[in-house]
C-alpha cells in the first residue's frame, strides 16, 4: 500500500497519524504538510513593510510546518514502512490532491477537521474536497483509532461491492476485521413514496434478494480472512446508516462515494454527504 498522510498539527491530524498502528506497513508513506500563507490584512501598509511581514510570516509558518512533520513522524508506529516528509506551499486541498496524483497513492489519510473554529471550517472544507475529488481512496479520521476491528460497509450496487472488494484485496489492515455489509432498501417516504403500495409478499422477496446480495460480498471478504455478515433494512439510506452507526458503534464506516448510474449518484452522493456530517464515526471512502 502507498499512503499519503496529510497533517496540520490539529488533534484529529494527530489521531490520523496514530491510525497507522492499525494499517498495514507501507510500501511508501508520504507525510505532507501544506503551508498556506494568509494575505496581508492591511492594504494601506507600505509595499516594503508588507513584503517584510509576508516573508516573516512565511518563514514562521514553514518552521512550524517542519515541526508538525517531525511530530507526525515521531507518532508513527515502529516499522511503518518507507517514510518520507514533504512541505508544500499553496492551497491545502489542491496540494493534497496533486501529491496524491503524482505519488499514485492507494490511500489518503487525514483528520476531518483542523485547528480552532476558523481552521475547523477551512480544514473541514479541505477534507470534503479531498474526499470528493481524490483519485484514490480516502480515510477521514474523526476520533482516535488504535485498532480497526469492526467495520460497517453499506453498499448500494454491484459496482460498490466490486470496488470495496478490490480495495480489501490490497490488505490495508494489520489484523482481520469483523464486517457488516449493509444494504438499505429505500422503500419508505420520502425516498420512495409509493413504498406503502408495494405488496407485502413482494417486499419480503425484495428483502430476501437484498440479503443474498450482501452475502455475495460477505463470502469474498471471508476468503480474505475477515468475518462478515450481511444485513438488509428498509428505510431512507442516509438516516438508516446513521442510526446503524449510532447503535453498533463501528470503528470505521466504509462507503463508495460515487456510482456510475444516475440513480446511484443521487442516492450515494447525498448519502455520503449526509453521513459525513451526521456521524462521529471515522470514514473510509473507497474509489475504484
């Protein structure tokens, strides 16, 4: 596995660093910090003074960035694999996406929020942009993770199942996991207002089919050494997934954020967005 760890010195950024205790040692691990120098806030300031101030701020932020990189490296587990550090200047989201593309990484790991109220909004938008546009899978860490034992894996289509299976074949975790593969049948208001008109026998048949659908992925995951069980539930996908997360408290929620079908893009896109903002669970977004 090739990893990119994006750090900014926040608590969740440090939590993202510690998650490597649960991840397979890296073929390569790039630790990245992006320095984004703010604009000078006083337009009336003389050009020379403004330039000196900008250079002073940039120097201080670079020094702080080096400290953040060194701290992150020190928190990695023993024998993490081949580790390198990189300090970039520019937009955090664009820099992370650029390095992920250049390094051809398999997984970007980062905290879901940043430092302070303003930084929280900024870094939140960074993590959301990376989640949406990264060329690879992304792990957003919302709370400390030392071991990854229990996973919840909602799937909407066969494409989702295939993408998730392909990712797990890379053996990203140090230890086998217990996995619940969930399929939500959107047969209730407001997702499917006509759901109440579906005959009960047909509803049972659809649930049975959905359970068999989840079992196909379960079998493949078990072949990789994991424990897996399937579950099919009727409900609105986003609310149902959030409820299951609250009730079962998995270590990680695994989602495929995009589907090629128009209906899939609508359901899964809105589901991903809603789940990100309505659960405290860390999230793994699996790309094809």
